[in-house]
């Protein structure tokens, strides 16, 4: 079959919910309720927000440590694994991870085949640095039957190297489990996050799906505005509301990310780079993925 006829069709669901800090059992139950709703709408790739099983605003490292769990042995991870296996879907979700004495703000990817992998947030935001260690797993890429998937978490999206490196590795879709924080001017915050999300997708010819949370937790408000963006910069799903729990959907053909990078195009966001000028120390070397 020619490359042009290969398709990777997926229906993405971004579940915008409000976890409650410390109420782990209640939060996990809510994630399952929303996963079921998405499955009922025939979604086969479902995203949940950052730290969706624990809540976000911890008072102490001890509190974070007691709520965190091992991956994939922990109860939350196993609950999501069992549901994904039973219903034949993929789930990406934020989770507090404990590895020995270390804590990580992590995301997990599970699917019909069980546990696939996890990512540890590289760029810690604000008080996260008081509780979590910086991620040490790099930028893992997961080859799945529905496409090549990468993950990042919230603040990671503000570092262009992240999306570019994923694009160079041939990723079709980045799964962004996020807790975008809001200020007193949420409309301005929203314009910023939407611009960053769209520009990253467009400049790297890659899909990005972002599932955010809502609500106010220990005086910290969150933005909502979950969204799904195509490699051409088109917003396919969302932005969701600022303050409602809801699910946004988009049907995507993930092969479009690869087609936009084909060498037959006159302009090419990967091959047009002037790597003879860029400093190799910035990671601009040979293309690791064969287009």
C-alpha cells in the first residue's frame, strides 16, 4: 500500500475535569466516569489532565509522597490498565509517581496491550520544584497501532525544543496532560496557551492534544480550554470552556502528520532547517527519522 493510502484514524477525547487534592479514590472514580463517557462516544484515545489522580497543589513534599505511587504497579495505574485492556482503548493521564525516595510529576500511557510507558515532566513549574525531581526519562516515543505518540506535561510545551525533537523522531501526535494555571485575566491566559499550542503544532507539522483541568485548588485557579490541534494549525476540537467539566472530541487521521513532512513538498519544516548554521549543541544534527 502506498504511503498516501495509509491511514491512522483515531477519535481523540480530551476529558476536562476537576480533581480534588488529596481525594485520590474519588479522583480515580471520576476519571473512570469520564473515560466511560468517551468510550460511549466511540473515542479510542482518551486524555486526562496532569496529576489527575491526586490533585495538584500540595502543601508539603510529605503530602505528595503519600499520594504518589509506583508505575505501573500502583492502584491507579492498574485501574487504567484494566479498563484500557477490557475496552480496547488508549489512555494517557497525569499521575504522581514514586520511585524509591524520588517523586515525579508523570504521565502514563496504557492501551489494549496493557502498560505502554510513562513520561516524567522535564520542566517543573513554580512550586513543583519543591516536591518533584526533574524528569530523567528523556523524550520517549511510543510506536502504537494508531500512530507514533509522544508525551509532555503543561510547562514543557513552552520549550520549543520539546516539540521539535518529537517531530524529528517522527512523532504523529503529542499527548499533553496539563494543568494550565489561570491569573485574574483568564481570557489573556487563554490566548497565550492557544497560541503556543497552535504554533507548536504548525511549526512542526504535528498533532497536539491537550487535556486541562478546571476549578480552584488551594487558591490556585486553573484555565480549562482543552484543545486538539492539527499539523496545519487548525483547532479540530475545543477550545473547551474555562470552568466546566466536559469532553472535547476530534476525529483525526494521524498519517497527515507524516504526509505534511514528505520530501515532495516544496517547503518542508524539517528539511528546510539550516543545520549548517545552527549550533549542534542545541540538538540540531542529522535527522534521526527517515522521512
